């Protein structure tokens, strides 16, 4: 008897997070090969992939930065961000920070991730405006320092002390080749689904809310360091494909009788802003937000919820449970 004929049996879709990792650069390819073999055998397996490198933002008012483990910086954390920046802009403070070497014993006590943040200057990139998530190696703190008479510590310190709006982009995964070519390979594979987001777990270090807009801006319009993607594919990946994968067959396409969930976009005006730190969570909690220009209207089930970037106050959405 076939498995499908057994009473109570039905195939269940399985998906898992897939990124390329710097500690095992061939891992993503092995896993994709496994996905294709499993699918050929009848399994419903899909790799969930990110549209851009997953990275943290390092700044004076974020959760982490290259100086955050130093005892002298720990003292500054007791101060409001504005006062902290004012102190850091004092030349005497700068000399004290950059002349004191990091203590190897202190670094070795840290997690592997935090060790990388304190030492990997070649993976730290000053964030431009608009943000560039595909920077070249020559734009890293290490490269800038190599072209100057200053140490990476000094370059990073001077940049970050410029204000709370200054961030270093530190790609953790998805940037093994210093470009987005591997991500493009994943995005064009039929056995993947686009949808990675941090979901707010690290909201003072990571902001992924801009990824849907960035997909349109970068992959379909502005990418210069490699091939782009067709606009139709980028839209399909974020609408009908996602809806169908999770069983929402009443939405995801513009068709009679479907849910009217629609974004009206001025495509040429789409532009991401540099992220901002806000203290608007419960108990004055901190989070990163990132604004975008170009959305003329957002409709949920036919009701306008945003117009020209402003919230209308409408709440037509509701919780939908499986089944």
C-alpha cells in the first residue's frame, strides 16, 4: 500500500532557514542539493531564504558596537545617548579609547559572535544614505584604515562618534563572496521561498522590516554589482508565492473575488532611509525603524490603511488560523 493510501496519512510541507555561512561556505549548496533530492523522492521540502545579507547594525545607540566590551565604554552606557555621543566627541576620550588595546583574555570570554564584532574590521561597512547592503571590500573599515595613517579602531571610533544616526553594517551570513550572487542563485531556485525576517527578536540590532521594499529597489531596479531580477519575479515572490505556500488561496493575486490587499507604489520614487533608533516600546524599550518613500497607498481587504506614508487609523485585518 502506498503511503498516501494509508488511513490518516497526508504529506506535510517542511521548510527550514537556509543562508550561506562564513564558517562553512559550501553548506548552502549541500543543503540545496539535499532539498532537490528530497523533492525528487516526493517530499514537500522548501528552503526559506533571505533577500539580502542578515547583519547587525553597530552604533552608539544600538545594542552592540566594536567598543562595547571595553570597561571604559561600559561606564558610558549609564548615560543618555546624546550625552554619550558628546563625551565620545571629546578628543581626550578618543585618545583613551583608541590607545588602550583590547584585552585578549576579555575577548576570549565572549561568545564567538561577539568576538567577531570586536575584531572583524574587514566585515564592517559605514552605512551610506541611502543604505547600501552590497558594499565592496574596499569600503570596509579595515580597507579605509589601510589607506590612511590611522588604525581601524580610530576610523570606526571617529565615524560612530559622529552621531546616533551613524551605523556600521556588519553582515553575519549571506555575504561569503562579498556580493549577492549566492543570494541571487537561491532566489531563482524553484525549491526556495523568500521570507526570512528577524521578527523583532533583536530589534535594537537588526531591522528587517525594509526587506520587501528593498527587494523592489535593489533586485529589480538599482543593483549594479551583478545581474538584477525581473520586477515580476520579485513581486511574485512576495505575494502569490508566499500566500499559496501557506495555504492562503484567497489572496496574493489581483483577481475578481480575491482579497484586495494592494500596494500602490510610485516605483521610481522608492527610496530607503537610514535606520533610526526609537524608544517607543513598553517601558521605554528601544528598537530600530527604517522609513521608505514611494508608497502612495496600502489597502487591506479593500480598505486604505496607509496613504502617502501616513496611517489612516483603519484596522481591517484580523487573525487567521490554520483550518
